[in-house]
């Protein structure tokens, strides 16, 4: 775990960081983002003591970094920068192996690890091992830089806008590579970026900074749904969540008061309840709101004996979703099963809400209205 405690940094008369405190959990990928000069790169460079705090403490796993040997501290971390930092007179393999060799690790293990990492970042060892940096594209150089950062199996990896100079397709590919490596190795990664889309795509948590202070430090989902203030909302973009629909969950769009009935309610009363509530189905629940089944107007309409109870005709094989299902999942379920509504239930089958085609249309229409307001305001 990385902990910043009341850290301040000033360069002469200019304060770059103002009393910031936060924690980065082990195994998390945290993205720092903000306008130029907000202090995000300074914050990152403090972790490996490239920049020293004016006041405050930085701890790694409970120990102050000031107590650690600075060379050992830096060698224990991976570091990827925009300019790659590759040595031009060394081959790709030599660049990746430079730190493990300086640590006098087993040469056979070093070579094995190098080949493995090259494969993982999409560089064929037979084709690229003996090439020099000048013989590589920008994207290939960055892949080497990422492989080198993982070569010593560090606990912490620092990445300072590593992909910002690359074209969008190459950049997206490298973001995917980092996510793949992170899923395998579970490193603690601190990633500085100026691109909100990049931060949302890769980060477990995002730290938004302005003028040396932290405005919001939270998950991408919470930042998109609940920006801390007007600046964060403007910086993130009012409709940006629609570029990440996986964060739009059933709990965000469901009707929270679906019309229900008990299993013993006579069908005559069921029909009347549907008519007065202007719905075409009822969720049948028990006293604990546990979902038992569904009855529809189509089921009731042809029946002559309306004294029967709801349970006599209710469908019990109910298609359901959880509150955490996203809008993409829900649209797919509706399309594949040709249903007009889907109950939202908890793990123990308690009815929490209902998603209908009309509620989906309302949600999507509001996104369109919001977009038009932004365009013409």
C-alpha cells in the first residue's frame, strides 16, 4: 500500500501540491488526471523520490520511503515514461534485461522472463529481440518500455503519460496490453494521464487534481455518476458515461416501485389493478417482497372465471437481472427474449425494481436531450 500523509511540495515561491493525503491499495491501478500543472506528475515522481516533498510523509507498506536506500527504492519499481527511456545502443532484449542483470539475477531466468514478457506485450522475440530502438515504431518502443517495467517483477509500477504521443489505435492496443498484464500480475500501478477516456478504461480508481489539490478520488463509476463538484463534472463531461455504458447499471434505470400483487389476489382484482395503474403485468410477491412470479393482462383477458387467484396462472419461470447488470446486458436480454419488462432482484430474490422498454426509452431519450442541450448551449 502507498500512503501520502499531508504532503506539500513547493518550488521556490510556487506551491505545486497542497497538503494532499490519500491511499493506493496494493494491486490497484490508479490513474492521476488533471490539467497541465495540476501536480499529477510531481505526485508520481515523489513515490520513487525523484521529487522530495517539502512537508508530509510517503509510506510504502507502512515504511517511510525516506528510510530506504534511494537506488534500491528506484530499482524495486518499474518506471515507464512518454519518451520510453530506451538505451539506443542496446538491443530490445538488452534494454529489457538491464535492471535484472544489474541485480545479478540468474541469467537463464532473466532470459526466460524476457521472452515471456515480449510475448505478453505483443512483440515476437524471434523478430524483435536483436533490434535496436531506432528500428522500432513508437508503439513498439513503448511495448519494450512496458516489458522492461515488469522485468524485475516489481511490486509498484509508475507510468507517466506513457502513451500520450501515440496514435489512437496503437494507444488503445497498449492500454489493452497493460490491462492484460495487470490481470495476470496484479501490480500496484500509478498511471498519469491527461485523457479521461484512458483513465476510465484502465483504472480501478481515478484521482482528479486541480491546482495541487485532490478534487475527487474514487472509482470511475462513482466519478461518472456522482462528480464531486462543477469542475469535476465539466472536466469529466456531462454525457461521458454514455461512452462507458458498462457503468450504467440496472439500479440506475429501474422503476423502483413496480406494481405488485399477492399470490392470493383474485384475478378480477388483478385486472382492475393493472387497469388503474396503467400497466400490462403485475409482479407477484410475498410479504417479504420475494418475487414469486408474474401475471400479464394477456393471461387474464381470455379467462371466464376471474375468482381464481393470481397464483393459479402466474408464470414462475421469470427472467430476472441483478442491480449490477449493465444497460448493454439488459438490452441484449430484452432483444434475445422479446420481453417487455424485466424484474430486478437481489441475490435472495427480493424484488428491487422493474425495467421496461418504456423506462429504457426514457433513459436513452434523456441522453439525447442532454446531448442537444450541450450542443446548443
